C-alpha cells in the first residue's frame, strides 16, 4: 500500500535513480521463486501488533524465540550427524567429535537399517555401511555406544520406519550401562509422515505406521519422560524440492497430525506435546530462512492453543533442530561449500535454533572425511564465539523486511492448512498424493529457473571452471564392511536362544494384532537379540507393506 | 528413419528413496517429447531389465545416490545384454565419485551425469546417441 511519504520518495528520489541506472533484473526472487520487493517500510508491518504478533522472547507467540535470554544463557547444541561403515568406526568418529567440543551425538544409519533389513538380506547388497552405520541387532548397538555414557550424552537417532525397534535397542543398551530410563534424553526422528511425502523410506502402510509412532509417544511419556520421541522434519521435504513455505506448512501440519493422533489415542496434550521436537532445513536464501523459523514458532503456538486448547507454555513452545541444505552443496569447486554452509548456519542461529548440524563441504561427493567434518563443526564454533550474533536475542526482530516476510509466510502456510484440513488431514492428503505433487512441481520449476540462469549456482551455471584446482580426498567405504557385519550377525544368531527369539517375535505379532502398545514386546525381542530384519518382518506380516501412488 | 519417439525407462535401483532427481529428469524428458516410464522405487536389477524389455525402451536412466552404483549398475547392463538389448543405452545420474567413472564406462554404462548437470544436456545426449530404429 503506497503511503504519501513513499509516493514522494518514489517520485523524488527513486525515479531519477532508476532513470540513470535501471535495476539489474525486472524481478528479484528468493530461492523459493518468491518475489521480493525493492524496499520494506513501516507500511509493510502496520497490521502487526508487537504484543500480539511478535512479543517478547519466551512469551506467546514466541516469534522472537522460546528463551527469554536467547543464546546468552545457553548456546545451541552442536550436533553433527555422523555414521558410516561399521559400529566400531562410527563409535570412533563419535569419540573424535566429542573430543573436539561437540556437545551432542546424532546417528546416521545405513539404508538397510533405515529400511528394516539385516546386513545379510539380498536387498542389502552394495548398501551395507554406505550411507550410515550398519546396525542389525543389539550386538551392533552395544558396539556403537561402547564407552559413551548415555545418561550424560544426548543422542539423536535418524530412523523412521523401524524407529520403535532402534529406540528399543537404545533403551536396552542404556539399561546395560546402568543408566536409568527416566534420566536419559535424546531424540528419535520417528517422523513417518515426511517419509511418504518426501524421503520415501517407508515400510508399512501409513495407518499402522502412525500407530507405531503413537506407541512410542505413549511409552516414552510413561517410562522415558525426558526423551523426545519424534522430530517432525521439514528438512527432507525441502531437500525433495519444496519451497520454504511448503516446508513450513507441511512440517507443521504433520506435527498437528501427530498431536491429533496422540489425542485420539487418549494421550494428554500437555504431557506428550512438550516432548515433540522439530527439524528444519537451512537453505541459501538468508532472510527467507530466518523468517521461516520465526513463523514456525508463531504458527505452532497459535495452533496448539486454537486446535487443542493448550495454555501450557511447553506445549506452545516449538523447539527445533536445523541442518544446512545438503541439496545446495555442489560437486563443482567443492570448497565453496564451506562458505555456503557458514551462511546457512548463520540463518539457523539468527532464527533461534536449539541445535544445529553443519554439512561438510565434501557431502555432494561422499560421506565426510574427518577433516571435512571438523571444518563443519568449527564453522559453528566460529559463529558462536567470534561473530557476536549471540550477544542479543533475535537481533533481526523489527526489521521491516523480516517481519513482513514472517507474516507473509505464516499466512501462506495457513492457506495450505486450510487445503489439507479440507482433505481430511495430512494422512488423507498424502494418500491423495497432494504434498508429493506440490513438492515435485516446485522441484521442477526450480530446476528450470536454474537452467534459464535466473537462479544462480556459483560454479555450476555461473563462474564455472573447466580446469578445477585440487581434487578433495573422499571417504571410501568398501565391501569389507559387509563381511565384517555378516560375521557379527552370524555370531549373534548362533549364540542367542532361538526359542526365546521365536517366542518374543510371536508376542510382538500378537500385540500388533490386538492393537496393544508394541513397545514392551519390541524391547523383549531386542533383549533376546532378535534382529532388526526379523522384528520388521514380523510386523510386515501383520501390517503389510506400503504401495506408493503412481507417478 | 522412423518417427518413433525415444522411449526411456527411468529407474531407481537399491534401497534409496531420494527420487527428486529421477522425477525431475522424467518430467524434463517428457517435456522434450520422449516417452518416459518410471519404475518407482526399490527395483532390483532384474526388475529393471525386465521392465526395459517389456517397455521396449531405447535407454535406461538409472538414478542412484546411495553409493551402491558399483554393485548395481554393472549388473543392470549385464542383464540387459543377456536379454539381447544390445543397443539400449544405460545412463547413470547421481552421486558417483570421479574415480568410479572409468570403470562404470568400461562395464558398459554409456554416460554418467553428475550433480549440476542441465536436463538439456541429458536430452541432447539421448537425441544424439539413441540409434534410430526401423
């Protein structure tokens, strides 16, 4: 809306400048292909009310953060995602990262583990230990956390379709260390909805898979009260090609879906929602990302109040982890990725993230080497210790541009909520293929914009080099990992009590058939050294497997 | 020369579910006038070769980001050749280290497209390299 003052400025100051030098482009767009205006002024934020919409940090609607002191009280947790090869190798990497000042652990599992197959399944061939660490049974998990005190270190596990099984393994390892379940903390990704939407690592059909998630909520609320049983993830939605608004909208709507399912299962909102956490991407477009995090907190607080009637501050406060955008890393001139990651990480910090993973510069080529992983961690330490951005809370709050963008993204996300609600919720929307199509469409539009040169990727479609200097060393994982894992698996199968395993698996099937909470039976099966593949097969027998809607 | 459209099977072998690239490529090839069949996720080399035969394709585009390319790609080529599809081009797209490229090509992969490749380059490669049929 032009004001008298802005019209005057346009006429007296802007127009002569444009006459002298036109702007470089007709339209300026964010990485989400959203139009950005030339200038933002008080007129762009005149509908916002400070107390109602922005408010003080630590107060509803938490736009400026959930802690009144921001990072002055406590820095974010520096939590580098790591996992490759054998449990022994990953255990060594964990210890190395902790020696270097990392403050939390985050486990990456390999594809067979993510899909619920053992290392000796024919489907696992070529994939054991490649994208993460290989875990087929409790025996692997014991090695993975050897010498890492689970009562003191918080561990995040990126596992989804078989999450309840890996949670059970984690709890049994903790127990064997002598750690008390009511003392341990950590996070299970366990966000199955975004698997159907984006990352596509599913096993069972959606509804039984949702039931398994709710089982973990109920179990943790009762027995592991400091543990976060879900990390509702926009990260993968964004990586699959979503815009920032789509990431925001689909992630929060997924979160609402979990809350609804929990409530429908008889859980108390204010008991389990405070333990739900979120996970967002930090992409290239600096202000769009910061606005996204601020909008996310505001939307979550308002929706928890409006939809579920909560007034409990820990239910209303959205806590989140951030990871820099793997998809933005380039194979070309890979050292440039260090700079991209630093800027993306800064956006996460200015957006008030609770924990952060910075990607290593070589991740468009392979899993990170020690050296690349170290630089990634140092990037966070430089932001925390040298830049001064941690000295004040929400330093960009009040920027006309940022506040206007925060508001715009909130409104656009709410528009998606209305569409998804009209479809009967997120599970129905996914069954209809709605978020999947929206994301595919955005991915295609972005690719076209890159090919037209409208979106610039340095080193890829501009400033390219035919003779690139210095190749970077990469981490190679060979097939000896599989041999090593097969040996331990065979030993485990020989040493365990086969009758006890069969019995435990039968009990798990019975629990699944009877719609009882599957966690106690899963824990018993894990204790008997039933393998991940065996446990998931038992559940596959009961639940069936998911079939994707046609492309 | 016939006016037959180029037919391409876009395939996702292995356990990896990251299908952004496969779907962008499928759509770009369709927009370029080709007939595209997408296999869906988690196809074994045997399933991919069977689909290529059944669909009578000119090329198979294999999307793979998991690091399992050295195991899966040569097997796909071998199965295609065993089924008599000698002229079917096998293209690979995804995260493949530079060191692995010569070996994949020796094993019969026609081309490997790394991250950052323009879809136009892939279209052009297919147009230039698919052998015309009667």
